[in-house]
């Protein structure tokens, strides 16, 4: 009965809260049997490349195993995003346009992993023809070839087929876009990475006007 577990007028769950098993008990105790919830965010991932084969298959001469899109699909799942990955499509403008139009309005974010031959330039050209290309290239390294745009009302993110640039593109642009478009909170999302100050053991130079991301190993040496 109300009064034992909850006080009259008490807010049971705040807006944007992820409903857990314990929360269901509190809701039922408060006399609530139905609840409107925000749908999970949906991402679709399409790799581009006539030379790509699915994981588990032995590539022939001139072929490569697609390892980037499965990684991105797993990354989305880690944040409780409904993520679906599709088989590779041919690296042609008309094929990319068909894919963009087919997946339009069927997800909250469409990620295109660009092919090795023409890169994200092909994605940008296809977007400009069938939708809107709002950004082509950013001043970061690696991953400067990021492409952003829309096909209809669906946001599109074009990233490199290489693992690290693709990871940076999704973390810096994809996940924040999903978080801002959805009323629900991404699980444990506090930005791409925690900030930790450290002293570099070796010198490092970056090009002027470019934000560079480096992979490092951190440790404690002489209490520093």
C-alpha cells in the first residue's frame, strides 16, 4: 500500500531514467501499471567495398575481411543502442545512393563505413546527390575524412574503413548525435574518454590547426 514504500506526491522515477527491475516494483507499489517510455536509439551500419568479405570467410586474392563494421556494431551495443549491421555493398555511387534511400527513416543514425578505393569522398558525393552533405572533413588526425549529412530526416555519418579513424568518428560525432537526438540517456555515456593528465616520456609534435589523437600506454615511474 502507498505510504509504506512511497510517500504521497513523491516522484517515483525522473524523466529520462532507465527503468530497471527494482523500478518496476516501485511503480507497481505506486499504483502504476502502464508507462510510456522512449524507444531505444537505432543505428544501422553499412560497410562499402567490393573487395570486402564477411567475417568467418577466407578472403581470396585481392579481398579483405570486414573487421570495422562488426567492431562498430559491438560499440553501439555497449551503449544499449539497437544496432544492426548489413553486408558490404559495392563501392559505386549509385549503390551507395540506393542504400541511403533504402535505410532512410528506418533508424536514428545511419553509419557508412567507406570503401578503401574512394574513401568517404564517395559517401559525400552520394549524400550531396540524394540528400544533404553538411560536413566533409574535420581537422583531426586520424579520422579527418569524416562526413556528416542527412538523407531525408535521417542523420548520416561517413567514416573511414580503417579501425582507429572509424572509432574516433563514431565516438566524437556518432554517439553525441544519438545522445542529443534521443530523450533517453545513453548508458554510462560521459564523453568518449576520461581525462587524465600525464607527462610524456617522448617528444610529440602535431601539425598546426589539427587536433591529434595518439594511442599511449600510461604508468607510474618514480611516483610520477
